[in-house]
C-alpha cells in the first residue's frame, strides 16, 4: 500500500532473543580447573546450559547426580556484584565477581584440599 508520503514499511519483527554463552577464553579457564579436578578423581562429568539470561557450566561427580558446583555467567549483573558466580550443590553462593579467574579460585582451594586428603 502506498500513501502520498510513500510506501508503508512492514513492521520489523522483534529480534530473536540472544542467548548467553561462555566465550573461548572463559571456557579455557573453566576447563583448565575441570581437567585438574578430573585428574584428581574429584569430578567426572559436566554439562553446559545456555539460556537467555545466563550460561551455566555444571560439574558432576557422577552423571545421574545433582551438580556439585555450577559456574554461572549473568551479564546483567556485570555492574553490580559481577557476572560470574560459583554456586555449591546446596545453592549457596561460594564466590561472586567480575573476574572469572578470581571466582574460580574457590574451586582451586578445594582441589588443594582434595590432593592433601582433607
């Protein structure tokens, strides 16, 4: 349909909602810790979930269990507490921050305890 002002444009469809995911550098840092924990016999499996508001890397001792830890990325919290969080199996937030390497250190301490037998 045309009007004296020109053609009427079609409405632009709303964009497909973006999905939050881990980038290569983030996955490298996470998989580095994961590999060391697997070598220590502490972890055996993982799962990655990408959703609209967050990405989650879940760590399991056995496949059929609830995750031991969840490493979450929530970009909307970037300006507040930081977008990275490590959550324990009971839902307790173990560490939160803007720097993924710093947040993952909470898991490194657990690796040292596992290797020491504690």
